[in-house]
C-alpha cells in the first residue's frame, strides 16, 4: 500500500475511534408513570401507612442507588391515585412533581388511608385512563400497583327494582366482607362466618369518605342498610362497568347473586385480572405493569395472593406452584415484588434501577 494511502487509512481509523468515544450518548426516553396505591382498611389495621408513605416519597423524589434520579423533574410525568372501594386522583400527571403545588411529597403525605375495601379493578382502570391522558407512545409508560390484599369489590351497572330510585340502572360498587384467611373460601350464604355483601357505593372518592352510598336512592332498601342491596338488585351482570368480564378466568362463576359473598369475591378478582390483561395487551403505548404486593401482619386480615399478583404483572421470572414459568405471550411483561413492610423501601429502590435501565434502551 502506498505511504500516502496508509496515512489516510490510519487517519480515518483514528477519527472513527475518536468518534466512538466522543459521540453524544443516546437520549433517554421520557418516563410517564402512574402510581395506584391501595389505601384500604387493612393498611390502617396493620399500621403500615407511614411505611408506605416513606417508601413512595423516597422513590419519587430521591436519587436511585446509582446516584442518578430515576425520575427527572421537567421531563418525566408522574400521576398518583389511591383506591379503596373508590378512586381518588391525588396528583394529576405533572412534570413538576418536586416543585409543583401540590408536590408529590405533599400528595403522598395527605393520602387518606383508613376505612375502605379493595376495588383493584377500579384502581387499575383509572390508572390506565390517567396514563392514556398523557398519550405518549414514544415514552416509557409504567403503571405501579401497590396493594396488600385480594380484591373484594367491583364497580358495575345494576338493574334495580322499580321501587329503588325510580328503577333506573345504577352505577356503583358492591363488596363482600373479608375473613381472617383464605382458604377457607368465602361463604356462599350471607351471614355465614359474619360475612355479608354490601352496596351500593360511589366509585369516586367524596369528602364523606370511601364508602359513600350512590345518589338517587329514594325508596331503595340499601338506603336503610347496605346489607339490603340484594333486595334492590338480586343479580349482577357478567361485565363490570368498564367492560371487563366478571365470569373468569381466575374463578369461574357459579352464581351471579348479589347476596352471595363468594360470587362477589370471584367477580371482583376476575374483573381485576381482565383489566390487567387489557393494559398488557395495549399495543399503542405498551404499558409496563409493576405490581408490589405488601404482605401485612396477621391483624390486617386476609393475606394477599402473591401468585396471582405476579401473574397480572406478567413477570417472566415468576414460577407457579408447580415450578413452571407462566407468561402471557404477546403481552407486555412487567415485574412483581413480594414484600413485607421492612423490605418495601428496597423494592422501590430496585424499581428505580429498573426504570433507569428501561429508559436507556
């Protein structure tokens, strides 16, 4: 090779190597993140509201373990909502989650833990709507579900008797009381083991609290006692208010009686399962569903179902009771964290690392 050609080749190779070291790093994707927090009565009974507040605040506001913030003020968007039976929008999606008014920290501090049931399908649906309000397909879109129990409520439209508010269909949520454990399965007979169904409540948070009866209830028997809702509406439909099937696939329904606690529990779990599947199947914004299961002390009541929570996250590392990895192909995969109060903060720290990895891809 002529000397001039060798010099030109060496120079070109030098410039190529130099450009590899000096090229600007690929821009990270923006993050749109919605957090749905279970604020049901079990949290209050267990006394873990403070633990949840601290872990959430650290995740949203503090730097991750690598020293870089997982969520960047001015670029990333955060929305926060909480649910018991009803949904409360605590923080509308904002990129000023540190310095805005209210800030995320103030929102989390004022989150109304207390009485309430677990309407997981409502929480997931409203979080999904909130994520879609941002509608950014190019971003990293994430829903974080933090919950400590199995669903025991769902929102639906009920056909009621003529004496109840003029007989017009009513939208609200119905619930069944929980027992201290699972198994045994919830009873099918109302009153057995002190377990009843109750209704009909507003799915939107009100100043009166979580369990506020729906309006237009003149003449309704549930207006006298929420245990009497089954007298006004004896059955529920096999779809919730948002189109999710209540008939399966987790627990096939053997009854649609509104007085049957087992039927109401099965319907609540099925509705939440199908809502999670809708989120995972979204091919427009590809939401990642992160589920954090908080195992509460025994005084909180019925334990969560870690296997089911991992399944709704579509966690590719989860193994079922047989040791088999089960994942829904063609749906977005997420991650499940099985925690206790002492490990909740570390789960959020790990999530911060995962967010950093995902947005760099």
